[in-house]
C-alpha cells in the first residue's frame, strides 16, 4: 500500500500545537508574549479548521480558555491533557500520510536535534499519547527525523538539507540509505538536497527556515541581500542549487527569493529569524514578522502566493527567542 505525505496547503482536518511553558526556552519576561502569539495563532486558524491543543493540566486548560474567550472565541479548539516538555510539535509530533480514504501517522525518533537537550528527549513519547485520541494506525519508522527538516510539494518531491539529515548526530546514514527511508515512509520519489541552514539555528539546518514549497512547482527561498551578513553565501548557494534542480517530473522549479528580516539578537546570540517559517492553514497563512523593513515584502509575496487565504502577520521575536517560530510549533493533520 502506497502512502503519500500531502503538501501543507492541502485541506486540513486540524492543526496540532502544544502550549508554551518551558522556562529554559521562554524566560519569565518573554513567556506572556509567547502565550499571546499562541492565542493569535489559534484565533486566526480556528475559523477554518480544528485546533488540537496539548496542555499539562486543568489549570492551564482553564487559563487558555479564559484567554481565548477574552480575545475572541474558543470555537473549534479542542484541548487535551497530554504533558509535553516544550512546544516543538513540528519536530516531535507525527507526520501524517494518506492513501485514498485512509490516513495514518508516522512516528519518527526525536532525539532533541542531535542530543543537544536531554530534557526535551521526553517529547519523543508525545505521538504515542496522541494515537489513542485519533484511533489511527501508527508506523514507527525507527529513524531519527524532525518534521522541520523536510518540506514536500505533495506530488513526489521533498526538500531537505545535508547539514541535518546526513548529520552524524542523527542516523549516520549514507545519502542513499536516507533517501530510501524517506521514499518508503513518505511516498516521495524525488529528493532535493540543499547544503545548510541559517545562522543561529540549533537544529542543524532545518529546511523550514530556508526554503518552502507554496505550490507544486514554486519554492520560496530565503535570500540575504546584505553581502556582509554570514547568511549571504549560505542562502545564495541554496538559491543557486534550487534554480538548477528539477521536480519529480524532471521539470524546472520556479524559485522566488524571500527576503530575510535582518539580524535579530538575544543575550545568548543571534536568533534564527526567517520569514520562511510561515504556516499554511485552510483559511489563513500565519507569517512571522519582526518589525523590519522587509516585513511588507514578505507579506506581499505570501499574498501573491495564496490569494484565496488571508495572510496574517504575527510579530514573532518573542517566539524566536526559543530558536523557532510559527512553523516549528505547528503540525498539520490532513483531511482524509
């Protein structure tokens, strides 16, 4: 039986997220701002799809419901008491695949981005707690992989980076072996390998900060205009490589440059701020913005790509303090 990982813009049944609370990720001074970002995300998405929100306890559930009612509505938002350490649902959550009228979850091993954070490895068990809720088959791949490291067009092509998927802190696989696992579990036939990701990214080059499909042939590729920025040569190489790549049918891709939001810093150093970390919902596209002059360019480009969806800019510097943004904390469940 052949399964396929749908593209993110295909119709969703729901979006899965986990409520923020880890003080190591979001300090006390930042956490309330991150909570406000979550409320904005849920209110933007929930008119057109369900939201499954994971919380640790009833106290948190009551708090979230009160915040939602004060800012809008809790309609279409389903809350589950499943404990998580942190918010990175894209990376430790399931990757949903489907064939015809059947859907299943694939569970990959989450090792906290190459063993960088011991405490966060506990979130490897979240998929097992989700499965009974959905009454859905789960395929355990036995392979280390995070959802943010891949992006697909739903037609057979997958984007990723050598820096992440071929990293020795993941599986120690050859390119050929890794490609075989991706093809077997996600139904892709064509894999495009970029080199590496942006400065400040602790994931070893996740694709969702640098290049994203917006339709079957079009890729938005992060591009740094400042030749003195450390990201300039990295992103130029990725842009050039994409322009010489082909889709699953051997056709060239349409590559559009997506500007970068400049340098966003924290006391710990540069943060991985990128407009490429957007999330495509049924009725809205959630776009991280950073009060930079390129915000308007990014908004305009996304509006051109998704004329039938509302582009919702959300100021995300507080969220990116945790070294991720909107795409990193969301996981789509496609409609069967």
